[in-house]
């Protein structure tokens, strides 16, 4: 249906004429600012259908680009005709009452308000002046505004703030009380409270520079790096686990330490950026520069076996692009992963061009590592570890050389041994004390000194005998075995030995056993499990038994003489197990034997519990009534090798040569054995030192690089156009030269880049004032909020980017030597903000200011904000005198409720002692179940980049403060601290406790409330002394030696009230 718009146009013509008349009769309307007033309307109401996303664009109209917005459409109309609203289709459509014509369409759900309609008409009438989006224009350093109250500004920041206040008819708040101001400053610069001594010293210093001295002192504290670093950890999605699936452990604390050190050392922000994004690509990168690249690797990773590696590799790279967009561009770049951005000029193709910068890491989509860092990673030894490792490496090389020398001599030495042995053959084997044997030499006869006994077959299948080590041997296939009734005096208090020659052809099976069935399994055996020999001596399994097994596996398809000898001690240590004459290292699984082994079961060859399971060859099964010496064992083993030794060397086959060489090497090449042992020990020592060296994940480049394609609709399985790394067209081009992460990082820091400096100073502003000058700290695009003080934002951005003077008297000459600061100076920026009169204002608010500036966007007052989760805990520990102020190092595990880690394949093992009192930023950060009290106070899980924490108020937070062991113990610590400082005077104790907690001196009424609280708590505990004892048992802090439990509990409960005050957790 075609609808005429002529009536609407006639109405508009009249409306415009009427507006013109009004303009003649009254004051002309103020010029409409496109960026401030029009672009937000178009972005919110029009861009979804007429914006950057070509796939969603309607009627060929694009309103985010000037040329497109003014061009003629297919209908012949033009959406906007500058100065002519009657000819502008946009104006006619927003006034239409026809549901098929009106814009935005009713089903869009975002109708324009009358004020917005009026603004659009006014803008078109005034000539539709267009501006590039403000954030995409490089900031320019403008002049400082002129203000009426010239004595108030302390630095250039204040002139911009005051100008806006005066324009709104407001006056700034007076400066905050000195103790409150110092408390705010100390928390903002260190994340910790001021001490009583700090406050008293500041109050006593009446000099003009007292505040500046406090700023300098706090910024020189090593805790400054912790405070600044905490926010960066949120941005960098730092955690101690991988995130996906079972959320396995990773170790990135070395990167965290690098961040802290960088802020403390005032590393320029351009270097801070470049080293984190591309430190590995710098010429001859240092160890620290490689550690810095852990920023990029902090994304979540997966080790789930059933997942698609390509899917997760895509997730990793996408996360890195999105993170870079949030941290340095302040834009929602990730919205272009599946389609062109609906509001900002970022095409999907450009997203994947960004993507290709980070697509060259030699990593796997599934790392299959759950307890360590996946590669690429860097080992970072301490100086002591480096020295020990070098020494261990030298020792290892020496041992390796010695073994090589001994191996080169082996053939000659073995030949001499064989010649000497042939000249003087071994004597006949001593069979004294034999209880019985079954040679299995083409027969199944059990022979003892008193007679013979034929064994029974478990199967009707014919037995098969083959050539063995000593004549013939029985071949078993797992489907047959032998049983013979014997009487063997083998018990736990007797000495005995037993063994056989075996050739193993399957990893698991029973050589022989004399053992009852379940549940007791009384008896003994010699079995193989996963090619490792096991020995059981059992009265009742598993509580009354000994079980040992060899540490190393037995080779298959080779003859071996195996022999067990036991000393009658009922202990696992009394068992020795020999293979081919050499004692083997054993592992003990059970060692609780105290009962008899005797039973009436037959001796079974090749089975246990009447179930055939041995696959291989067996011969010469023998039992003796005494334990063997090492020489006796070797003689029995040598019996089986003598037929080979007696052959001339030329007549031996390869298998025989290998077997005799192994036998000689293990039993007679003593120097070689010692050299081998020395090498094993050297390797073990070296490996142990290396394992103790911490590692951290880093960036590396693949050569050649991976190919990158546009992923259609963001689906990793659907590849589109091949792309190369470059940056979005609406931003400045990359610097000349190679195109890689290093050029990308340097591009971010160029003077022409419109976003990096703005986004960064805005984030610092939010750190100290609670909200950024741009409220949407992660969105400087079309959907972002207009800056509250745009000229201030640009002045700060250029000051940070270019450096220069920050002195009010010299600001017209930014290169003046007075107060000159270098470019990208983080500490200078922080000092500028916290020394401003704006920051130093009182946080009190009048009804008028609350009505007209409810969120303090005009900065009519100083910041007043709840502390972040980590700092609430740090504050409690600090005022209690418990805080461990150590800086850096691995993460720690303080008190945590049980069950939090259920569902992951790791167990939370709490630390003890000093580690549990470390600062919150060092608490182990598990993404899938992070520290519960931090979660309650809005700390993020850091699965993704977090640019701004929410601040909620919930009943759970109060419950945490009153019941979490950390805060109960902190209350005890505070009570204990003031007891030691004021041993006898309750009034002085309460004052001390108050001042430790809040810094400022208390009012008399406040002490009265505390005294009343103390007396009420004392009365309660006197009526229930057990409650006092239970309260004082919470935590690991040792109680004072001379202490009255009721009085101490009452004081601790009063301290808990102080820790729970709103003022305590507010800066």
C-alpha cells in the first residue's frame, strides 16, 4: 500500500514556519550538538536497521555515515536535507501516525520521545551539521577554562570541574576532614587503612605541603603496586585455574608479580602495553618482557577429552580480541564476531583481521594439562635455583660421560668374565632346604624329598611343553592351569623363599598361588599386574596382610628368573624380590600382617582362586624353607644362563647375546651399575630442581603462521574469506614495517590513536571517583554514554599521552620545565587526580545536590564508595594486626567453607600460619568456584575481562562480615591488640580499637555506644561461658596466655561491631 506523505509535509512546513516566527520573536534556540544530542538518538533508535550492519540494513539507508545519510534513496527521496525539514524523509517519518510509515516502527519497541523528535527537527532545520563520533577523533589539548572562584582549583583538573559546577549554579564541597581525607587517600593508593600513627602525624602537620607529602609517601609504598595491580588483574582475567571443564590448576603468579612491580616502578604505560601484548617480539626480549606476555595467555583453556580442539582454539583467540577491544579501545569489538557491528563501524572481516594477530600462538585447543601450565611456557628460577640447576646439570653431564665410558668398556670386560667362568665353571647348585619343586620339564610332577605327586589340569586341553631356559617349559594360554595338593611349611613367622623361571607374554597373570577365595584370601602368591610383580602374604584381606610390588615392569617375551625371599618378620620390609639375580626396588601397599598364612588350598601354577589367567612360559617352580642371601639368588639365576655362557660366542643367536649381556651388566658389571645408578640419581636431582622452578605461560609466534579466515556467523566450522592482520578502517593505519603483535601494540600507543589515552585515563578516573568521565568505561562507541566532562577527558588524555606541565601557572606552555612530566607516566596521572581539589572534597551531600546530581556526575562532592572485596578483607586483617604484608609469590588458600570445590577434580587444602593472613589479591582464584566472601562482595570470577565491578548491598554481605572465620578472627585480633596496648583501662581500649578501625578520634557518644555494647556482650557471655569459649576458638590465632575468656570474648564481640560498621568498609 502506497501512503501519501504530502499532508505530513504541509504540516511540517507550517511547523517550521511557526518555529521560525518564534525564533524571530524570542531567543534563537541553541545550536544542536550532533555528537552530544543527535548521535545517541540515532544509535539507540535507528542504527539497528540503518547502521553499520549491512546484513540488517533496511531500505539502503545508513545513518552512521555522513555521505550515506544525505544521499538520495532508491525512492528518489533523501532522509536528510540540510536546512529543509519539509523535504527530509526522516522528519516526515518520525511525525507520521501511520504504523506502516512511522519511524522507529512500533514493533521496534523504542519510540522517540517528543523531546527527541523536537531535537531532530531542530537539528535538520539548523543545517544538519554532522560530526565524526567524538571518541574517534584524536584528542586535542585545549585551553583551561576560565572560572569565577579562582582560588579553588589546585591543578588543571579542577578548572574543568569548577566550570561545569558554576554553569549549573553549584559550589564545590569544602575539603574533607583531614582524617577522612587521609583514609580515602590511603585506601585509594594502597588498598589498606592508615595507621593511628599515620593519622596523628598528618593531623599534626599544619604545613601547606602536608597532603602532598602523604601522597608521595603512599605512592612510594610497595603496596601501591598491589592497589593498582588489583584492577589490572580484573581486566586481564587473571586466575589460578583454567576455567573450562574441571577448571584445572595453572600458575600465573609470576605475571601477577610483574604487574605489581611495573606499577611500583612506574613503568610508562606505553611500555606496559607493548610488553604485555608483544614483549616476546621485542629485540632480544628480557625474561621479564616474556613474562609480561602472560596477559594474552590469561584466557580460559580447556582439557576436556570430548571437546573439539578447533572450537576452543577459536574461543581463545576470540577472547583475546575482545579483551584488547575492552582494555585499550573501550569498544565492544566482540559484537562483530558473527556479523557487522550494529552500532559501531567494525565489520566482521575487520574482527577477523584483528583475530589474526593472535592466531599464531603454538598452543592447542585442548591442552590435556590439568595440573600445570600448557605450553608455551617459561621457567623462571630464582638465583639460588638457577645456581643449583647449573650444578645439577654439570653433575648429570659428568655421570652421563662416566656411563658412556663404562658402556664402551663393557664388551671387553664381559668377554673376560665369560672366559674366566668357562675355565672354572660354577659348582652344582646347592638345593639344601628345598621343600619341593616342579621342573615342568615335559611333565607335571611335584617332587619333594619324600616323594612325588602328579598335578591336576584345570582343563581337558592337552598340556603343551616347549623349549625353555633349563630344558623344557610349560606353555599356558590363560585357559588352563595346574593344581597340586602339597604341604608347605610357609607361614608368617617362618623364613622361606620361592621362585621360578618365567617368560611373560601378557601383562597380567598369576605365576603360582596357594590362597583361599574371597572374602579372606588367606595364603600367598606371586602374580603380575600390568607387568609388575606382586607378592601377597595374607591372613585376612585387606586388614591383615602384606602386599608389595616391583616399582619397574618386567619385560615381556624374555626369560627371567624371579625369586621371593622372606625373613619371617611379618613386615613388608622382610620381603626381597629378585629378577635375574638382582634385587628390585619395591613399593608397599599393605603392611599389617599379624595372622597365619596356612590353608588347605592346593598349589596352583598359572592361576589364583581356580581361575586360569597366566599367558606365557613357566619352568622350575621351587620352594625353600629359608631366606636366601644375594649370592644364593645369583647362583640360582646363573644356572639358567650357564647353557648360553657355555656356548662359544659365535654360536649364540641375537636373543641369547642380548640376554647374557643384560645378565652380566646387572650382576657383575659393578662399575657400570654404579655409573647407571649415579646417572639415575643425577637425573632425578636435576628433574627435582627443575620441577621446583616456577613456570608461567607466555606468548610465542608460530613460523609459518596459521592461516586466518572469516568464520561465517562466528562458526569455527564455516570458513569464509581469507584475511591478513590489520586494523579497522575507521582508526589510523598501522605503522610502517612488519605486521604482527608488536606493530599492533605500538599502533595502540601512537599519538594519532583516538582511543587508548582516553580509555585509560577514564578508567583511572573511575578507580578514584567510582564512575568514569565516560560512565560506560568499556564502550566509547555509539552506544556509550556522552562524557560528563568531555574537555577534561581530552585534556587528561593528551596530558597522559604527551606529558608536559601540570602547573596551573605554566599550563599555557606545556613544555615548561616546571612540573614537567614525561608521556605515559602512570604515577604522575594518579598524583594529578588525587591532589586535585575535586578529589579532596568532602563526601557529604545536601538535599539540593542529591536532587540535581544524585550520582555525582557533576562532581559536586568527593567520592564515597564501598571498598572492593579484597580490600574489605585486607582492612580487617590490617586493623587486627594480623596482615601478612609480604608482596608477591604464589597464591594462598585461607579459610573457606567445605564443599565449595565439589564438582571439580581437586581438593581445597587450606594453608596454615602466616600464608592465610596474606592480602586478598594473593588468594587462590578458582574461576568455577572462587573465594566465597569475595564473590559475595561482587568480585568477578574473571572468566572474561572485567572492566568495572558492580557494588551491591545484600544481607549475605552482613552475614559474611559477622560469621566468616576471617572476620571473627580479625575481631579477636583487634581485641588482643588493644589488650596488649592498654592492659587495664577499658575506655582507652575502646578508643584504640575505634581508631585502629576508622583512624579518626571517636566522639564521646560513640565510645558510650561501644561501652554499652561491651557490657551487654559481657553479660551474655557470663550467662553462657561455653559460648565465649566457642567464639574464641574460631581461627588459628593463639589466645593470650593470661586471659579471662568472658572479658576477652566481650571485647572481641565489640571489635566485631566496629568491623561491621558501614564506615569501616567505605572509603
